[in-house]
């Protein structure tokens, strides 16, 4: 397995472990996958995989995915996450749990 493919597998494993109401950043996923500087790569993996809970991953400032903000906000709110003005304010767990 190539190093890039191996990283993809680790990223997918991290995302699959996210629970409802848990919101993390692209950088959080990259770090948990063992490659802290691969935040952009996380976005590429999410863009190419329709079976992952992509809506639980946002920027480090809580900004939602451009062009998919309405759908992402709807999915997050259904899991109990507070979203205001295109950003995650409070999540049940993860990066935004203590805000």
C-alpha cells in the first residue's frame, strides 16, 4: 500500500469513529490519523467518499463546508449541535464541546 493510500485509510478510520453530535476539525482528523499537517488531504478524502459522516468535520474555527452549509447545518442540528451564522458554536463532544 502506498503511503498516500495508507493515510487515506487512517483518515477514513478516524472519521468512522466520530459519534453523533461530535464535531472536529480537518486538522484534528489529520492529527488523529498520525499526519498533523495533512488537514487539506482530509478534505480531499471527504470529498471523494460519500459514505462518511462528512458533516461532522469543519474548519478549526467551526466554519461549515462552503456550498453545503445548509445541508451540513441541518445534519448537525439534528444531532444536537448548535450552528449559528455558518459556524459550529457548541457540539456535544469534540473540538467545540466546551465553548
